[in-house]
C-alpha cells in the first residue's frame, strides 16, 4: 500500500463523518506524509497501521469525546478503545448514518419485542379473518394471559362501580322499603368484595404468570428473529 | 513501556511539546517529539490534537513551507493555563507514586506506618 492508496481508503472510511471533520483529518495526514518525506513513506504507513485503524480512532473520539477519556487508553500497542472495533468502521455507502437502524432487531432489544407483541395484539383480529385457524389459535393461546388480565380488570372495575351504585340505591330504597333496601346494599357489598377478589387475582397473575409468559414470548421471538438473521448472513 | 498513558497525561505531554515552540510547530514534529518520550502509534496524535484544538487549548494556522501549506499548532492562553494545571497535578501525582515505589511505606494521610512488628 502506498500513500495514495492509504489516503484514498481513509477518505472512504471517513465517508460517514461530517465534511469538516473529514477534510481536517485528511489534511492532517497529507501534511504528515509531506513532512515525513518520501523516504519515510513506507515506515509511516507501517506505523499508522491500517486506514481502518486510523479511521476507528478518529471516529471513536468524535463519537464521544468526553467518554473518550474514560474508555480510551494509550498503551504500548497504541490507542485502545473497546468501543471501536475496526471491522465496524467501514460504512456501506457514502453519506450513510452510523448504521443504528440496522441494530433494531438485535438480540436483547426488548423495545422491539414489546413492539412486536403489541402489534400482534392489534392485528390478531385481522389475522383471524385472513389466515384463520391454527395461527390465530396459537396467537390466542399466546395472548391468553393478556386477555385474562384485561377481562379481569374490566370486570373488577364494572363490579366496583355497580357495587357502589347498588349501595347508594339501597340506602335510598331503605326509606321506602327497608327490606329491599338492605338487600340491595348487601348485594352492593358482595359486588365490591368480588371486585376486590378479582383485583387480588389479577395481581397474582401479573406477578406470577406474566413474567414467565413474557420470557417465553421473548425467547420465542428472539429465536424467530435470530434464525432469520443467521440465514441472511449465510 | 509497561505503564499505560491516560488521555489526560497524553494531553499534558502534547501541550508541553507544543509549548516549547513559541512560533508553533507542526503535526509531524509533534508526533516525533512525543514519540521521543512515549511509545505510541503515530495514529494516536491526530485525535488528541483535534480535541485540544476544539477545546481552545491549541490554535491552528497555515503557513507556506517548501511550496505547500503546512499546518502549525500553537498554544493558546487557555492551553497554557491547562498545561500549568497539568504540571502541578503531575508534580503531586508523580511524587506520591515515586514515594510508594521507593519503598517509603507512607499512608494516604501522610502518617508513617512503619514495618511489621
């Protein structure tokens, strides 16, 4: 590799940083080669390492100049920074961003999985119509705890409102018909008690079942996504 | 070298090297001077110079040399202040380390612990 090739590769590798930063860096290294002289060209290239390494160091510092003080270290092997792996430095296209969007479905991206689950909940009625049968059944079973919680929650709220309404109505009725009034109050109390029981049940489901269920779901989607990625790589 | 050089120390060394030239000095020379005392790769210096320049510790100007433009680096007032801060800090730090390595068994509060038994 000669100077021209080195500079050309460096320019390509720096395609995804700002124009000013790129020009500044290229000017510095052009200057550097000029000052080193043709006789030292080979040794300068050898010591600089690869254009990838030079680009990685420049980008690591640009990315996080403050953190650079914490992560980067200048050792006898040069600048070492765990964040800047050389292989990740090559941009695929000119002017492309940092490539964050590609990382959307990486393993452990909980936000993506939650989004997928929410999406499934919303599209499940349509899926039922379109695909029908097995798939919707599977989705239904998968989402059973979800519906259980929603059902219990709505039921509890309805019972609570009904119970209080019954008590209020019962107090009113007491004036006219004492027996019916007391019975209505009693029914209201029962409804509230049932609502409290449902809320307790709901909490126990939320605590015991949901994390387990969620973990299984996450595993499932993880496997699904990971397999897809694996195939794509091959 | 078995000891790693942190970013702050490297900043300090670069500022000291640049400060020696009143009229400023250029990238290649700075790198060679730093390499005179520290075994570091040539690729390490550019980000350091760029950062010091952004932090207003160094100023840059171009001057014609041998038919081309050469970029010179010069210490700013802020850079000079930063350098004297580094010098003071280094004095404290290095004397403590030297003290410990020389076998003076001194605690952090300066009280002599003495040997065992």
